[in-house]
């Protein structure tokens, strides 16, 4: 599996975890930005993966900055 596919797979796993968390606990928007709970770690990891995916996609298409 390519790194790009690994990143996409992990992002989908995180999205499912987020949805499951929201259904089980509800979601207060201020909790999304709190670093001391699941959502803080989720937000950072998802953001980092999204940036990596953009870079990988640009590199694959030859349009990397």
C-alpha cells in the first residue's frame, strides 16, 4: 500500500472515530479545540495527515511547490 493510501485510510478511520464519539457524547464546539481530550489529539493528527496528503498528491502529479 502506498503512503498516500495509508494516509487516506487513517483519515477515514479518524473520521469514523470522530462520528462515533459525537454520537456517544454529543459535541460542544469548545471541546473540539481543547487539547486535553480525544478531540484535541484527533484535530492535530487529522490536520497533519491532511497536509501530508496534499504534499503527496502534488508530488504524484508533479505540481509540488
